[in-house]
C-alpha cells in the first residue's frame, strides 16, 4: 500500500492496517510518518466515529496499536463523563434539561450517559409543576372574569326592568268592556241577513265561525268590528250553531293571545217543516195522453212533487207556478202529464211532499187497446214470381202491431192519414218474394191490439218448373278471342234454376220471370284449344247443356325435337320452334352445364363435357302461356370395377420387399427352351401397368 500510494493520501483505516500488519518492506522512516498520520486522523475523528472504528477493528484487540488507541478512547470517555456531570449540575430550567437530553442521547451507543435518566425525571417534574401553576392561574382568572360578568348582568337587568316598565305603560292596550249589539242571532225559516257590532277597546279581535253548511255567508269586518251572518231558507228541522268572539289585549299592536276575553253567540233558524198540505187526491186521464193542472198549498219551505217509481215511465209532473202569501209559503199550480197508454188501463200515483208531510194523488188512465180494427183487404192471392200490394188499417187503439208470420212477406208503413173518427188511419205496402219452393205456400198478416186481432190471409202459387229451353246449344268462339260475348235465349216457367260452368267462361243472366237470355263470354285463351260445358238445371231436375268451344293461342306451337342424348364429350344440337302467330319465344335451362340460345326459329342447345356420373336436365321453351320441354340426358363416368378408380393394373408378378411386397408388370427371366435371358410381361396389361379395362383412366363410360 505504501509502495503505490502517498502517505498523505492514506485513510485512517489504511494507516491502521499498515501499522498492525508489520509489513516487511516498510522502513523505519515510513513507519514514523504513518504513525504521525494515524494520530492526526484519530484526533480529528468525532467520539462516535472513534467508537465505530474500534467496533470495526475489534478483531485486533490484542494488537498493541489497537490497545493504544483504546486507551486514548477511554481517556476521552472519562473527559466526556466529567463534562456530563458538570452540564447536569448546571441545568436549572426545562430548556437546560432538554438541551442536556438531546446532546447526550445523540451520543448513544458510543457513550452511556450516567445522568440522562435523572435529567429526564427532573424535566418531567419541572413540566408537571409548571402545568399545575398554569391551571391554578387560569382558574383564578376565570373566577375573576365571572364576577365581572355577573356584575354587568345585574346592572343591565336593572336597566331593562326599569325601561320595560316605562315602555309597558306607554304601549299596553287593554280589552276594557267587551260585548255585542246582538246577544243571539235568531232567523226565520225563510232565512235572511243579520249584522252585530262588537263593542271593545281592544285593537285585535278574532271571530271563530262554525263550519255549518246552512250558513251561506260569514263575514267579519276588522276595521268596523262588525259580524255579518246570512242563512238560506230552512227546509228541515230547527238548526242551531255558535260563533266565538275573542278580544285580545295588545302591546304596541301585537296581541297577547294568552290573555283574551271570549263571548259565545248562539245562531238559531226556525224549522221549515210544514204543518199544512192541501192537494187533490184523485185525477183521471184518457188513453191518448194529456196534461192537467192541480193546485197545491203548504206552509212548509220545501215542496216536491214526483211520480211513484213504478210509474215514472209514463207519468211526469212539475211545479208550473208558485206564489207566496201570509198563510201559505207555497201556493202552487202543478202540471201532471200522462203519456199515451198502449196497454190495458193503469193506475199510478203522484207523491206530494213538504217537510214532514206527504200526500198521494191517485192517477187513473183508460186502456189503450183497440175496440175496433178495420182493414181494407181480407186476403191476397200472389203470383209465384212475387209482387207488391197495399192495404189500409183504421183503429181507435193507441197502438197496435202489424206482423207477418213468414219471412217472404215484408210490410212497410207508407202514409198516415188524418181522420177525426179514428185514432189511426195508416196505409201500408206489402212486398211478396218470389216462390222458389216446389209447392204452393200461404201466410198471414196479423193486426193485434191487446186481445183483439184481425188477419189478412195470403196464398202464393208454386215455383216448380214444367218447361226449360235454351238456344243455341253450341257456341264456337273465335281463335284467341277474349272479348266476344254470345247470347243464348232462355225460357222456363220455374222460379229458380242453377248454372254451373268452368272458370274460363263468364256467365251473366238477363232474365225476367223466366224469360230472357244468358250472356256467355269466354276469357282470353293463351293455351291450346279448349271446350267447356255450361249446365243449366231447373228446380224440377231437368237440365240443358250449352257447349262452348274455343281455339287455342298460339295455334300450332311445336318443336322439331323433344329429347336429346349427348355423349360424355357433350356437343350442340339444333331444334326448330314454330307457331302460327309468330309470337315471342323465351328459353330457360335448369342446369349450369346446359345452355341454349335462339336465332330466329332455331334453338341451339349446348352441353358441356361430363367428367362425373350420368346427368339430366331440361330446356323450357315458352310461347305466351304454352310451354314445351326438351329433355337432355347425358352419359357419364363411374369408377372402374377392376382397378377401383386408380387406373392401375392389379395383376402381375408379386415381388416381396421390406414393406410386404408389390406387383411388377415386366421382369427379367431365363428361357430354358431358347437357352437365353428374356423379359417377361404381364399378360393382363401387357407390361405398361395400366388397367386394360379403363385404359388407366380409373373410370368407364356409363349410359344415362
């Protein structure tokens, strides 16, 4: 280390290691310089660094150098201990003890102070003493502060009491005398308005009204201190309620609600019930309905007149006039209306009520049933084709019913006549339907009122047919015509018949009472010639047949060929299409490998080569609504049965090898007869190794 490094550059550790190592190559002069350098560095180290140095090199504790510096460290420790004792004895204040504790605590663990714990205890005692003195001082200050506050409060309270008494005598307003101009409110049954004045010196008055609905107006005028009460007429028993008036003393306009005076006032309204009710007890009405007036008198406030529930439908009543006088609260004229009575005589009731009184008025009404019914017709004889007739009915009944007992008879009211001798004089129209039945039939029109009935008898001849003729019986249309109509004459004496036909024939009837014609119109024909039958059957089972013939369109649409069978190699084929109208021809194919195109009347069909199984497709040729089809069937291939699709010969000479062996189709050999080497060949494939049946293709041609 000395050889390569200057002594001034050595650290204390390097110096120590050099001294304890007794290096052979160090001369005496160098050793002196190292010792001098070491002592210089040791003297500059802090106490804590010296302690750490000794701890680091304690493995050299038997070495003289280490023993020497250990003694120096002990001398320094003794000096620190003396200083510690002096510092401890110097401490008086808490701050002194804090500095002492911080100084000697930082020297641990190099130095173990003797007075550290004593300093901590003494500091704690001083802090506790100071805290106790502080609390006692704060307590004394707080007690003095409270005394000052109490004195201030007593002075302030005395001032407030004096000022309050002065203000009270200035701003206080008492209630004084308290009364109402009306001790109680008493109303007659007719109702009315009353006003009471509140007498008091109080500035603030409150009125509490009840919630009774019979008091229609409750008002309190604060400025004038008046109470207004209004009640409506009383229709029932006596009514009572109260109101409360409260007057409050005030202080500068603010009421003292806990010291108010109360007055309770009784409000009374006399009963409105009746003690007198006068009305007629019986009244009669005619069956045609009418209006009548009856007088009603009562001293009750309430008056009602109504029909009993079981006669509300035909009886109606109302108060028409109503007067008041000193005796009667109501002196009324009541109108009673009775509606027409379409039934037997009837009795009803009118109930008149006023307060607690009630009386019944018995109402009698005559029967509305007919005493007389007169008809202008006793009977009708109706044609089998049906017809329209009329008749008149005269009757004194309030109402009657006109009904037919058969659905083929229809009755309509057409006119009402004024006739002073009859309540009803009405004209009717009657419509009779055609008779499609095969027998004669009869019916009846009944006019009924109560138990009285008049009848009009009706007979109608049978609608059965005895004849049925049509002409002509054969209709031939033009080629492709969809607009021409043909009339076929028709005649029958029956009232009903049926027509059946195919969908392409439209039929319209122009027939009145079995005479007329049938219009036949065929639809446009886009296909070949067609024939239809229009069958007309009468209700007696007889039939007539009209034969309808219609040429087709196109007239002679045809193809020169309807099938083609190409080989596996495919190819093309031409087919000629013709039709008499020269209409447009469309072509479609149903397979991707099959195509077709048209040039004039020639259709060229092209089929692609087939490398798979036999297949089939078709070419569709359409002209208008007529379709022709060319079927295409093409030969194909399937796997060879001999080689199973690989195209190889599976016959020859078997040569074993490490994989099991294989066939060879040519091999060397020695011919004993020729006495020379020869080459042998497979008799099946001739030596080329290909399947002779499919020629190595693995497939063979198969016809569809």
